[in-house]
C-alpha cells in the first residue's frame, strides 16, 4: 500500500513539474499575442495547481483511510502528545519547510485581516499575487519536496523550455517575430520595447530568469565539476545565450541576476583548480556574442527595439564598438 501511494504521488508530482517548468513559460493563446498574457498564464498555473494538489491531497486521504482499515498503520490511534512531539522534531530537521509553512500562515492571516477583501486573496488584476497564489506555491513546494525525487524528465524539459524562451527573445531583438506575438504593433510602440518572448514584459522575464538561470547554471557547474566536455559545452552555450538576453532585455534587474549568479559560481569554485578558467571562457563567449549581436542589430536597424532608459542599449552599443 505504501509503495503504491509513493508511486502514484510521484507521477502526480512529476506531471505537475513538467507543466510548471516546460509548458507554462511557453504557453500563450496564438490569436491573442501579448493581450492578457498575464491572465492566460495565471489561469493555467492556478487550474493545474488546484488539480494536481487536489489529487495529491485526495490520494493521501484515501490511502490513509485504507491503511487504517487494513491495519497496516494505526495513524488514527496516535496520542496527541506523540503527534506534537513528531511535529516539533520535524520542524527542527526541516527548517526550510517550516519557514515556508510559516510564510503561508502569515499570508493567510494577512488576507483574513485585510480590509481589501478579494484583492487580498486574488491580488491585483494581471499580477494575481494574493494569498491564493501564495498558498498554491507553498502547496507545490511541499508536494515537490516530498515526492519530487530526481525528476530528470521535468528538469530537462524545463531546461529545453528555458532555451526556447531565450532564442525567441534574441530573435525578437533582431527584429524577427517567429511566433507573431508582436503582430499589429510597430517600432516605437510600448509593446516593442517592453514585451519580450512568451513571458511578457521585461520585469516578468527577469523574474523567470532569476529562478531558471541559476538552475541552468547549476547544470553547467555540475558538468564542469564532472569534467564532461560535451555537457559542459552544451550547457555553456545555452547559458551564454541566456546571459546575452539578460543583458539585452532592458531591465536592470536582469543584469543584477546575471552578475549575482556569476559571482556565486566564482565563490563556490574558488578552491577548485581549473574551474575559474572555464568561467572566464564562458564570460569571454558572452562578450563575443554581445559584440556580434550588437553589430547585427546595427546592420538590421533594430536598436530602437531596445529600451531607451535601461542599460541594455549602452551595453549593446559598447560591445558593438559604437
């Protein structure tokens, strides 16, 4: 019974992670383009989270009742003192899980006591960062922490989606729109300078990269540690393109993300012989890529697509020698 429960919940968890890591970043309604993209992605996230977490919770209840009837586990016969003691011990050994749960409790109390009513629960329109979203994120964290396992399929599909998002964004900076997201807009429109790839505005893109870029650089870091040239070259190329987009997308927070991640990599490998050389080669490749991309943008006349008030245009102009 216990093995069946573990296997079923792992399938639910892995399916959930595949949707969140691989489907959600690329999801959009083709005929809508960027119109209500935030709503579109939120509804997918909310509905999938409610479905998968609801199934997991229902399965736990069913297996708990079944185990009681079959006499495998007398979970309902435990004394209150034993339950409290086990909870305290778990909190001591799982500090991160405890902190996340306390954060959820604070969010719920804040929403209950808030005078803003539904806004406190659902969040502002197109942002949806209310108590409901926070609880869904915490539920996803708990489900993944318990039943995620290695999740190699979800990890590699998420990495593939990350690369696809990056390539779409870089092509848009050259004036190409492979998915037709900018159809109906012209150079100079707000959408041309602020909306990018399948994620929406540059701040949303930076938020996505603040999670996925460190995750992707971890794969690169492990490949370097293992001394595998093929995976190192592949992961390095993917992350080189990702860092280029972070430097070109117009939000200064993206540049901060890129610099912070590289700083952590250098710090972690400060005592490892040969690792710094790989990171310097990586940064040199990024600089060369920025130089070429800047020259291509000059040649294609797409510099106006970059934000006028961010660091991106200055970086591209500097790297292109203008």
